[in-house]
C-alpha cells in the first residue's frame, strides 16, 4: 500500500505538470527529499500526506486510490472555480512574456510619436 501511495503521488504530480522541485518548494524540503517520498524511501507522515494532497488539489482518498479519469475530471471542474497553482517554470515564462509585451508596447508608442512628428514636419514643409 505504501508503494502504491508513492506511485499515486507521482502519477498525479505528473498529470498536473508539477515538477518535483515545485512540490519540494511547496513542502519546504529539498528536491532530493521529495524524490525519496515518490521513490518510497521515506515513511510518509500523515501531516505530509495531507499537505501533498492539498498541494496537488486532490483528496487524500485520491492519493490512496488513484483514478486518472476522476482526478482529471475534478481538475477540469476546479479550473473554472479556483486559482490553480502555477509551477515556477511556467510563472517565469509568463513573467518574461509580460515584460516582452510591455517593451513592445512602449516601442510601438515611441514609433507612433516619431511618425506624428514626421507627419507634422511634412505638413509644415508642404505649406507655402
């Protein structure tokens, strides 16, 4: 049963695209320690078991008796209602994309100002 729980934790984590590093950070432990949980090297305390269920946004019963279809169905329902935790790698990419878009907007605004100045200059030069 212990091996099944560790395997179920791994399956659900992978299903949700969470990294071991993300899980470790959420639990306040090293990635190696988290890896040991999934490889059934460490005995899992009830407190940590419940915290893992909360991070994965599943019930403790889901960790005991994994059913991929049920977990995905719950995930789809939750996506509309609750804020899903974003893995750090995805958040970093989103932050970079936001910064690039902000830079692009500023560049476009500067280009428009330059065009307005050119148009104004052309109008002045065309007047007799």
